[in-house]
DNA sequence: ACTTTGGATAATTTTTCCTTATGGCAGATT
DNA sequence: AATCTGCCATAAGGAAAAATTATCCAAAGT
């Protein structure tokens, strides 16, 4: 594959513009023979004459002009590629494939997207919402850049960093609002509604109650926190939801939300990504945005609780 | 201007496709370290990471993919430029700027264009019709590629080759048809209509009659052969026209056309171009086409004369 | 004829690029 | 746990490419 070089193309373009070897050469900051040779080589590899060397004139041939047109196009593209590289430096931009588990996504994302979109014009976030194992797999396959999950994950190939901790709160029918807060063990006697198998949140809740996840349970599983809260509102039982979900899920349901006394159940939400990912710094920026978003949500939650307290 | 090379772009593209240094390297017919180094250099000059090197995986980064898209575009363009060079080899194609003098253009061009256009798809002929001195000047300025003129031209910077010889024929009013053909000197006594100054054909005709071109003449000049023939038809005088013009110019005029006895006046039509022009071989092809066209025209002329002879 | 201009050529050095050999890390294997 | 293996990075040496300076040569201008 006998091919010319970009350098030759640049020299060629200069000569085409200046129509003078000496001037073109100094425009390229090289000596005149160097340019002569490169042009000669270029013509040789092309098998065609680009310039007509007159006694006192250098002019493009018919073919040379056609060639020059395209050369200019190529050089422009190449320069743009350089710009692109420069532009994508440091700054968070381009496509970012973000995985989020279902017990976080609906509550965090609106705020997070707002947060990121505001400061990072040209950032294209693609969200994948699914269960932790799938997220991990896709991450390791390189189909995701980072994911927000409950820690720990414990995959050696993945780096993980905690973002925030959040309590699990007890959701009861309004009728139970005044009753004392049960201990962890006490929940076992109640009809505890949980998410379907596979959700890490389910496992965490069960483990808080010292229940074996494998234990077969009567059909009390819901496919989303929203469903669970509605079921609670209908008096079917009680459930746990993460702090972050309170504002959204209890807005339109007749339920009572209470925190536990110590030892309070919590989960650590964190960010994971491939150790080998060069996006580390950019993912760091996302982490910060998530922390800010979580903080905002927590503040909202606090005012909500306050209001609820005043109302009751 | 720290810039990458086409070679790097090709290596990069291979690696992007294979996602494996070893295989990409052998696809490029180089060693693996060579490819590693070129990729590293490329990333360095870009100031951005293109690939995510996993333990057992090589994948494009976000930026890498964007870069790869453009790289493919550039490589495609570059390959096309190579094709272009190959395609423009030997074969006559592209733009050809052809100058022709006015006493040839209208008669030769229709046939010539047909001749060339038939065999050379993609040939773009641009015709410039003007007097010889202008053609020569434009040729030397590089604004024309070649020209068809009467030889000799005698410019040292120009190459010239004869195409064909053609007689000058006497055009007289029909009334004079039977009269004997005058000698060259005899024309001096007649009202000889000629083209305006500047036309080489005028000078050649005058020289045939041994008249000094500078001699002031009464307003008997026409701006085209067509005009002259019309004037002859109107009985104003006689004129000379080149053989090639007969078929066209005498079709709709009541005139008689006669050849001279020896010494017959002739002119040599030829082709000229810059010695430095790389189009030599292509111009040669044009020359051949002109010869063929001239031959065709001469044949037409012969049948015309025959017909005229039968009619009279 | 002589000088000047401007590109080509020659000889040499510098830079770039490739090769082979080797190091090292992370999965895979036993 | 220890070893193996695949795979990329690094190192060192040599070949190729490209730059430089110094001429050379042809054609234009004087």
C-alpha cells in the first residue's frame, strides 16, 4: 500500500498556495530541498505530476488542482480532529453511559440530570436502569461507563467510591402512625412487603430483620417501591423504603413514615467503574454531582418531615 | 504544530477494529511494539486517551469512538485521492482548456468535440476562441493547456506539432463561376475581401498575393468568414476561405468556390502547448482526435464538391 | 556575456520508526 | 496458593526517512 503522508499533503498545500518552492518551504519552516524532495516523492507515489515547473513559475496541473481540493478537505478534517481532542480535555462531555439501580433511579435522576446538564453543555447521559448484577456485568463488558449502586460490590475489576448513606424508613398505614416504632426483630411478626427477588434493597431489608433471603414467602412482593407504598396505604402490611424515596412515594399515599431507633438500617450508595477506565476524573465529577443532588434531596426530605410533623 | 500522521491513523483504525494490539499489528504488517508505540504517540500528541487497556480487553474510550469516526472519514478520503491519481493516469480526462483561432473553431469544433466526447467520458473541454497572439499569451501564462493555431508560432517556450494542411479556396460570385482561375497576382486587381487585422488568416492570404499586410485598404474587412462569404454573394468582391470552412459557409450563399492551380495557397494548422506541460501525452491524444476530425471534414468537403460539380 | 533567480541534486546528519528481546501484570489453571 | 499464560509496555539497537547545508544547472533579465 504505497501511500503518501499528511506531511506531504501539508507541504503540497503550501506549494499549491505559494506557487514557489522557496516561499512554501519557509512557510512550512523547512528548507527548500526538503520540500522539493517531499513533493517529488508525493508525485512519485501518486504516479502523477502535480505541478508544472516552469522556468520561473510553479503551477498546479489539472490533476494537481483536483488533488488540492481534496487535500484541503482532508487537512481541514485532520485539524478538526486535533480540536476535538483539545476540546474533550478535562471537561466532562460526550456520551456517558450511566447505570442506576431501580431503587435509586427515579428519585435521584431528575435532580442529577439537572445538576449535570446545567454545568456541562454537550454532555450526553444515557441511563440504564436495572438490577445490580446486570449493571456490574455490563460495566465489565464495557457497555457502561459507570453505575450507581449499593455498596459494597466487591468486584476486583471495579473501583468503587461511596457517595452517601441513607436510612431505611418504615412505612405503615396511617392508622398505625402513633404506635411505637418496632425493633428490627419486631418486623418479622408484621406483614412485611418487599420488592421482588434480585433487588439488593430487598436483601438489605431482610438482612436487617435477620431473615434468610432464601426463605419462601407468600406473594407479598411488589415490583417497585411505588407499588409497595400503595399496598401499605391499602392496609395490606408495612414496608421499608429508602430515605430518598420518601418525598416522591408518600406524597399521594395515606401512610405514615417513621425512622427507626438505633441500630438504624442504612445502605451505602456508591459509584463503581472499571479500574481501567480513563474516565476516572470525569466520573469523579459525576460523583460530586451525585453528592450535591443527594444533599438537595435530603434537604427536601427534611422540610417534608417537618411539615408532616406540624400537620399531625 | 504537533500533529499526528496518517500512518498513526491507519494503525489506530486497525486497533479500533480488532481491539487487540497483536492482531491489529499483524493486520498492519508490523510488530506489536511498533503499533503500541504509535498508538501511544498518537494519544500523546492528542493529549487524550483513545483506548482503555483492560487486562484482557482493549476498547475505545468515549473520545476514541468519536475520533475513530472521523479517522475513518479521513482515511476514506485519502484512499479516494489515491484512486483519483490512478484514474487520471494516461487516460484523457478532467478539465482541458483548449484555445482555437476563429478561422478554425466553428468548423472543427463540432466534429472534434463529438470525437473526443465519445471516447473520453469525464473529459471537460473548455474552449477559448480568439486570435493567435492572445492564445499564445494565455498559453504561456498557464491559463490554457493547449491551442490549435496556424503554424509556425515560433515561441521557444512552446512545443508545436502540425495537424493538417489545408488549401485556401477562392470564393467568387456565382456569375464568375466559369471564369478562369486567376493567378495569385491576379487577385490584386480584384476587390479582395479579408478579415480584420489580427487574424493570421488575413496575413496569410495577403502574403499569398505578395501584398504588404500594413498597406491601408478601403473598408473591405469582415469580422468573420461568414460575413465575407455573404459579401461575396452580394457581388461586392471575392475572398479566400480555408478548405475547412467551405462546407459550412457556402451552404446558404450563392457563390462559386474554386481551388487554385499550383502554387496553391495553404496553411498548416497545428497544436501548441507549453514544453513544461505534463499534459504532453494527453495533448497527443487530442491531436489525434483533431486529425481524425479534419479527415472527416475533408471527406465531407469532397462529397460536397462532387455534388456541386454534378449540379453545375 | 554575465548575473540573478529558483528549482534540482548530492552528501551528511538527525529524526523517526521498526525490530527483537524482555519486563510485568492480571486472569486462568491446577 | 502458586503457577501459567496471554497480552501489552518498555528497552536497546539498527534501518529507513527526512532534514540540513552546499552545490549545480537552466532560464530570464541586464
